[in-house]
C-alpha cells in the first residue's frame, strides 16, 4: 500500500494536469445520477424535481475555466513567493550535485505550487477524509444541505471523489483534482450556504478501503487540496492507519487541518468529552499543533452529522476559513516547510555556515607542494652554486686549476651535483632520480591534496563534502606531472643557472686583490730565478718575501671572500627557493585550491537559498482566529 509520504518520493510531473473541458452533455449527465449504482455516488431520488434543480453539475461556469486575475499578494503570499523562488534556485544549483530522487519532493512542491497559484485564488478546496463507517459522506451531505454522496451500510460506499462547489469558477481546480463533470455538484441554495461561498468540498473514498484504487484516489487528492477535514468516530479514532499513514506525515499542515469526532450522539454523558480529550492527546503525540486559546493549529470538535449537532459550528468555522482566502497559501507554505525539513540534512550540518579553506590549511598545502617539488633543496643547491662561482672568481689560480682538473676527472663526485641528484635535478650531467623518489613525491602531493580537502569539508553535509573531495581529486590528477615539469625547468635553472649569478659590489676589489697576490708570487719567482741564473744581483731576502706574501695573501683573500659571500649566497638561495615555491603554489592553487573554493562558494550560495526556503519553517505561517 502506497502512502501519501511515499508518493512524494516519486518523480514529479508539472503538477498541472491538463484536461479537456467536459462536454455539456457529460456535465449534465449528473442531473439524475447514474441509475443509483452506488459506484460513483448518488445524486438523490430521480423523482424529486426540486432536488434535481438544486443538485446540478458544475460545467465549468466562468469564462476563465477556473483561472482568474490574481489579487494583490498578502504579506504571507509575498513571503511564500520569496520562499518558492529560493527553493527553485536551490533545486537548480543542486541539480548537478544531488540525484533527482533526492530533489523529487522539492520539485513536486514547486510544480504543485505553480499549478495552484495559477488557478482561482477565490476558492478554497477542502477534502473530507475518513475511515470506513466514520460518516464522512453523511457530513458531506449535511454541509451541502442535500443528498449528494451515497450513504449506507454497504462498504465501500464512496468509490471516487465527489465535489460540491458553492460558487462558479472552480472548473480549473476540479480539473486538477481529476474529478469528472458527472461528479461535480452544487449545494442547496439557502442562507447558510451563502456563508460557504467560495468553498469547494470534496468527499473522498475510505482511506482504509480494501480497494487499492480508492486509496490511490485519497492519496492523490490529499496532495492537492487546500485543507482537510478528518472525520473519525468513537470506535476508530485511534486507528493506526489514520495516524501513522496520514496525520503524522501531515503534522506540519495543522493550520489547514480540521479533526471532527462524528457520532457523538452515540456517547452517553461525559463520554464525548473524554473521547475528545483522548483524541487531542493522540494528535499531540502525532506532532500536530492544536488551535486552542487563539493559537494557530488544527481545529478539533465533536459533532453528529446524523442529528446535526455541532454541524452548524463546523459550517461557521469553514465559512470563516474560506472567507479568509489564505488556505492555499498556508497549504503550500506547509508543503515548503516539510520539503525544507527533509532537505535539511543535505544543506545543514554541525559545522560553521560558511566553510572555506583557512590560511593555515593553504600554507600547509603550499609547504607540502614545495617539499614535493624540492624547493628547499633547490635553494641549497643554488646557494652552493653561488658560493662555488664566488670561489672560482676569487680563488687562487693554482686552486682553480686543481678544481678544473677534478671536474674533468670526476665531475659527478662534486657535492653540488650530488645535491642536485638527491633533489631530482634534471641537468644534462645529472642522472635521472630513482623511481622510489618519484613515487615519494607523488605520495606527498596526494597527501597534500587529501589534507586540504579534509580541512575544506569540515562541517559540510555529506553530499557537498563528497563533491568537494571529488573536485580536489580531479584537480590533483595531473598535479604531480605539472610539479615534475617545474622541477625540470625552474628547479634545474635555479640550481645550475645558465648565466652567472649576480655579483656584489665588493667582488671586483676581491678579484683585483687576488690578482695582486698572484702577481707578487710571479714577480718574486722571476726575481729569484734571475738571481739563480746570474742575470740579477744576488739578494735572496726581497724576492722570497714577495713570494711568501703572494702565497699567503692569496688564500687569505679567498678565505675573506668566502666569509663575505655567505650572506649574498644565502639570499640568492632563498630567492631561488622562493621562486620555485611560488611556482609550485601557483600550480596547486590553479588546479586544486581554486576549484575547491568555487565548490565551497556554490555551497554557500545554496546554503543561503536554503535559509530563505526554511525561513518561517519553525513557526506556523499565519494565524487563524
């Protein structure tokens, strides 16, 4: 058995069921009934011409077919329009993130709201529903003042919905309910009927009928009417089918709900009051607010449709309810409330309302990418390259010759090249890094993406958290390769620069000093050689002192230059590290952080729309006096 709550999970249609206007002959066929077969309801005695004049079909009276120019919206109507617009945007923004079945209820509410708001706002559609033998058809006839719906001991008595309209122009509403022309009636024209002008009353089949088609009629019509009068009797007012299948799912529709205890004439003494109290208790357990002490909520009263006791009070309440012309707005607002409650787990979680990637998470993500691309090691290599270049420029010629010889003999044993190999440098003279190092770099990138995604989804509902994770994973698919390209190009360039690093201002003086020391050695050596071969006058001390000064002064100048080069070399290495770090961070931002931030922005937008949809959801939309 399909419940009313289950119907809302189905795929929704446009809510406005197009029906051709019934032919005049078909509409007038209800004047005398269908021969009293009882399947479609009885229209009274065939021989009673007065009743035939009063009980007539509503054949689409009104040139607009049930549609009319809408009056200016009330404050409640304007608030409802804002909520419906927000719900429509919410569904549109969520359609690619959530499956259609999840959004089916919201889509149905939008369709039904559009269909109802496009029809006559001057009419209020009220359904009378109840279990077998509750006397709802008798109450229906009593309110209409004429025998319209068949009553009797045979069950089920009512096989299809029967409508009674107190005014013209309701054809479009009845088409929407799929009530054929032969089952549309008019009440007896009395002074009491004038108070109900604008009401369309629908008698439904038994909600616990053994015939599945009857229950389908009940579920379909209850989802479309503006208000419901639930008729219960002293024997079945606590029936589980009524409470679990209908009243509890529609607990949020208390303002458009009437619960009447029929057949109170069968209860002796104070028994009727006791049963009414117990009925109120059950309704409270169902979560239905009761409209007592001028508070908005469901109306509960006792009556006897057979004797007429309490029927006048119900007629007066329905008349006032109809004249307010706010039932449709209240019903749609309650539908929106219920949809918002069901959608809440998809848009609201325990986290903060505006999730974002924090600065700490961004910094940690960029640090992990810099570590994966080897920015720190590349900076150290660049620093060593700068110091090595300074040593070549400011070192003694003899030491430079030795280093040149070592480079030619075993170039791959140098510390700088070993460092490049360790960080994965891709110079022409450097071997490719081991496979294990590439795997480690990829794992570092994946870990960085996973950590920043987990930080971003903190406090997000699961569907949106999953969407953020998928966005981060998609962005990280080619990120390791992109970082490898940075290591090949920019990393190798900063570690083994193609041009000489910039020189400080003291560098030329150091080079001149080293050249002077070399000239002293050469001059002292030539002087000493000339004395040895007898060309010059023997004076051993001066040339020896010149040679010693040059030999000792060269290393001293080189040592002083190495001390002075530490600061510039460190700054050069830090600058190289910063450039590689920024390049890796920019790559990570473009591929991961920005798409994740865009997904979080979308969530904030839908969260704002959900807040607009849920506005007023914790309180009843209007107050019925």
